[in-house]
């Protein structure tokens, strides 16, 4: 299975960085979903 290369919009990257600083649990969930998207499309 081929993983996709995701490219994040700068606004999304900024939001994700802010989430990482504020709520580690939500950040982990978002990263898990992004990883699933990379793997499964």
C-alpha cells in the first residue's frame, strides 16, 4: 500500500501547532486521523 504525501495549508499548520500547545489529547487524535488519511487515502 502506498502512503500519500499530505501538504498542509499554512493556516491549518498554524492551527495544528496551537492545538499541540493547548490540548495534547486533541492533537494526538488529529495526528492519528491524519496518519490514517496518509495510509488509506
